[in-house]
């Protein structure tokens, strides 16, 4: 049952992102995007799949691309 639910969520991810984004204020969209960016960098490595998902999240939001870049850059871990 859980596997079926996860498959359905994966298949509907894009639609769910758009629906959720429509309910958020611009400030909440910034917070959601920052959280997603921080999560993909939590282990100090962002995989291509994680970066693709972050791009999909950004595409669902109504924030300007420049602002998304600023947020993503601020969330990257510092160089060692």
C-alpha cells in the first residue's frame, strides 16, 4: 500500500508542486525554495537528481529566476 502511494505521489509530483505553489505567498515560496535548497545540500553534495528536483520546484513557483538563483546560492555549503 505504501509503495502504491509513493508511486502515485511520484507520478503526480509536478501537478502537486503547481497546486501547492499557488497557495503560497511570495514570501512563503521563498521559504519553501530555501528549505528545498538546504535539504539537497544537507550532505554537502547535490546529486544531479536533487538539482533536477530543485529546478522543478523553482519552475512551479512564481518567483523570478534571479531570486531563485540568489536563494540557491545562499543555501550552498561553504567551500572547505
